[in-house]
């Protein structure tokens, strides 16, 4: 039976394991995304935009919700992507408070070069595809549980 001190061991903390895995993923992504000229957060923005209908783009608010980023974090990412010619931000004609982000031709074309990133990440893990899918599903369930946790 574990003692109270055992529960406070660093190596028993799920938060520490998740943080260590996140940092390790960050290093692998940093190497892979360097050739694309993207940071990991910028890559996430591009993934969301590549999923959106090309002509419509995504409202900044919806993009932030999808990525779980606040506007203070998202705005600099979008400014940098726009400066690099990958996205365009435009105010809505119907609601000037709303800004829509769309891909430029260069941003859309970058998708072809990024297609190998998930495969290389999977290879780096050494996991089988089924293990990766199971882990992703478990992490999604963990996120939902923590989002709904009433402490």
C-alpha cells in the first residue's frame, strides 16, 4: 500500500508525465516544422484552417475556441502568419467586430509540404497506429473530465 509520501513523489504525478511528454513532442515538432517555417502553435492554426472551407475561412473567435487559445495568444500568431503571407485577416462586412481568417494561396500550398509531419511524429513515438489513436482518445477524455471537474 502506498504511503502519503509516495503519492507526492514527482514520478507518480500525471501532470509531470504529461508536461514531460509535451516538452518532448515540442522538440520533435520544432525540428519537423523548421522546414515549413512554422512554430508548433502556428502549425495548429494552419491545421484548423486547412480543415475549414477554403472560401469561408474561420472567424478568429471560432478559431480560438477550436484551438483553446485566448485572443491575446492567438492574435500574435495570426499577425506572424499574415506577415509570412500564409493567411489573410479581414473584418466582416456584416459585423465589424468579427474578423475572419482565410488561407492565402501560399498557405493552402503549404499543406502539401506538411502532409508528412503526422507520419514522422507517429514514427518518432515508436507506437503502432492503434496505440496512438487510443492514447489520443484517452487524452481527449481526460481533457473533458478536467474541463468539467468541480473542485
